[in-house]
C-alpha cells in the first residue's frame, strides 16, 4: 500500500518534515517515491507552516494513496481533496495555478527563478573602409599629379 506521510528532517529541538509518498513498509526516513511538500511546525505564521504541490497530491490521492492522520488533517485545512469520478486531478484553483507558458520549478510548481540577464553585446568597431577612403583619395591625388 502507498501512503502519504511525513519524513523527519531537522535536528534536535528544530523539527522539520517533508510530506512524501512512500511504500507503507519503508522506514520513516527511508526512500520516498515522490516528495509532495513540507511542514515546519516552528514557523509562527500559520499560513506558511506547510506547503503542498496540490496537483501532485491530488494525483496520488486519485490513484489510491492513503494519507496518515496528521497529513489528512493538513490536507483538510488546505482544502485538498481526492478528485471525483471523471474530474481531472490537475484541476487546481486559478490562484494556485502558474501562468500559461510560465516555466515552473519541479518542487514548487510555481514560477521558476528568473535567470540573470546576459550583459549587453559590445558595439561593433567601425569598419576599416572608413580609414581606407582617405588613403584612396591620397593615392588618386598622387596619380593625377604625376
């Protein structure tokens, strides 16, 4: 059976958890099939304590993954539910969906960080023909005087 559960990270007195899809037989901190989000219980802002990749969570729920009690409570707080019959799993609210054509990061599903702009190209040097023109006029002047 596949479970959506928390994987422990952090250190002593500083807990941090990743929300993962794992086989039920794997150890708590074992290898995950996929990481779906994180939970940081020490963050003061309650809205920023946990984060989920909503389309992926809905996908795993649609294929039968079972959340643990704690994860189920978090999903309920965020309003993430198993999609109904015939409902697409990637149907997420517009405010959580990235703009069409926008590059997204793997984990967040949000906009990818912008790459640094390339420095402007140097201006091309003037063509040597401009220097050759006065030399050509001097050559013509010498020929005409001879």
